C-alpha cells in the first residue's frame, strides 16, 4: 500500500511539474508577443503572472505546509486563467461567464485555505481546545468571504484611482433612483425600457449608449460576491462532512494544505 501511494505521489509530482513548466512557457511566449506589439501593460501582467506562479512554493517553504498537488495545479491554472486568458486575451469579454467561474472557484479555494488553518490547530496536540466541526466550517466560510470582499475593495480602488474598470460595467434597461425625484423625497423614480443614454462632458456629447443605461460596476460586484458565497458554502459543507468522517470524504484532502511535520507523522 505504501509503495503504491509513493508511486502515485511521484506521478502527481511529475504532472504538477509539467503543468507548471507548460504554463510558464505559455506566459513567456505571450510576454514576447505583447512586447513586440508594444503592449507594455500586458508585458507587466505577464511578469506579474510569473511572480504569482512562485507563490505556492514560497508559501510552502515559509509556513512549512504541504500543498496537495491538485490544489497547486488549480492555483496555477487559476492565475493563468485570470491574468493571461482573462485580462490579456479578453476572455472576460469573449466568454460571458468567465469571471463568474473564476470568482466561484476563488470562493471554494479560499474556504479550503481558511479550513486548513483551523483544522491544523484542531489536530495539533499543543492546543487543548478542540473546535466543533460546525465552527471550523463557519470559520472557513467567513475567511473566504473576507477574501472576496477584500478583492472587491481592491477592484473599487483600482477603478476609482487608476481608471482600470476592473468592476466591469454593464448595460441595463431599468433604473430606480431617489436622485431623480424632483421633490427630493425618499421615493425612488423607476424608469423602465431604457433604449438610449447620452453622456455629455463640458456641454459636448462624448458617448451614446444604445439599448439602455450604463450600470457602473454594482451588478458585477454583487454577482462576484454571490458566486464567492456559493463557492465558499460548497466547500464549507464538504469540510464539515470531512471532519465528521475523514475516510468517507477523503477527496477533500486534495484541496487542504497540511503542516509538513504533521503530514510526515500521519
């Protein structure tokens, strides 16, 4: 059994290395391509991606944790999908639910990290307090939602001060606002079936929005938080069940980092 497990571990390690090298190669190719086009912002994103690829290794050595191969590969793919495919190749614009998929996955992975932090303490003999499975799951969920909210804060700041439009705007056909109430009452004025919006700057028309009104990132932000909630909730439920029966839900270990010393002992 131990020999079989060792062979499987070596196979997973090879897969991990192959994925890592292939993705780095693709990022370098993309960087060269963007440099030839003079897109220095995209070149910077490629460089940032290469740095982010080193985070799992840095985290493992710094905090002395063992990252499961499955989790590590998903992290690499997540970074590549967000930065290279999403930003540079505009998958956010080409594929309607690309951003939704990544935020859901982020909620799931963040909950896994939060879960591992508490589960490690729970299984360490130095700590005499053993937390209930429901509490561990709750902490994992809250940790994930905190990460999600913090990211939305970052997107808001980037849009506000750097004009990046990370909180993607979208066209809507209905608005409801008390700002449109001419009597200054707290009764929203509802406008349905908006078919055109014209924008003026210094008395000059600068843009026309067809088929509706431009929502400035609010829907995108709430959608991101909702799908982060879903991802966090899914993992938290499975995390709860895993603590109850670690053998039955052993697949959860593919997503949960553990202390290296603890891993060796078990």
